[in-house]
């Protein structure tokens, strides 16, 4: 009996909370629950050195005006260790590159929380399935890396909230990294397994 009363009370609380939220949130703010987008990182494809061949597509759903879940699909290649920080030893520094390159296909899931106006934090779990190739473009192995990306940013809206841009500061950390070829390990071992980087998401609400 007590369990039934507890369950009924819980249901009533959820229903009441939902009704209060529905009354307090303007209709226009939740009318566009879905969005598609990408990242300005794709502009890096114009680089003649260390061209990432970067492709990204985002699809998201706004559970509430403050809570967002998303799925992202990313594809890229990299020829330098990702842990190299900005500075003199940059992504295209001579002697820091791998003896080949890795191609990544990375489905990603994310959660975004808005705290005040456009200020938000987000967490993304990027599952990178990697194909390693040597200098002769011959496949030498497959690997997997789990990247955890943390962002703190601000969302700007344009054209009656149809478009948005989300500049952010982020940290990428990879706690899981498997089957890396020894020749690649030798290059990346002196660098950390995290990287401070900007976030440059943009999108269209519908």
C-alpha cells in the first residue's frame, strides 16, 4: 500500500511540475525543438598543410529550453598527435608528425545545459574508430579512442532564433585509446592525453 501511495505521489509531482513548466515557458521558446548543424572547424579543409578533410553533421533535440541532447557524425584524418598544445610545437611542426596518418569515423553523443541566457556547458562522448596508414598509404591497423569533450560557451541567435552560433572553450580528454601502432606511440608518448581547444558549433533550428 505504501509503495502504491509513493508511486501515485511521484506521478502527481511529475505531472504538476510538467504543467508548471508548460505555463511558465513561452510557446515560441519550445516550438523549434530540433536543429541541424556543423562546426566551423571544417574551414580547416582549406589548409594546404595537415589538411584534416574534416566533415561534421549535428542533429539535436531540445528536451526543454535548457536541456539539449544531440548526435554528431564526424570524419577526419590527422597526421600529428592531437595532444600537441598550441605554440611552437604546433600541428604542422616539422618532426612532430606521425610516420603516416590516421583516419577517424566518430559517432558522438552529447548533452548540453543552458544556465543563464545563452551561457551553457556541454559534454560529448566521441567514439573514434580509427584506421592507421603508414607513409606509403598502406593500412597497418585499426584502433579505437574514446574522447570526452567538455565545453563552456555562449549561444548567439540570429534571424528570429532560426540560426545560432556557439563559440566555446573546451577540453578534450581521451581516457581510452587502444591498438595504436608502435610507430605512432613513439611520436605521441611525450604529449598529454588532453587538449585545450575552441568550440565553434553553428546550426539551424526547425
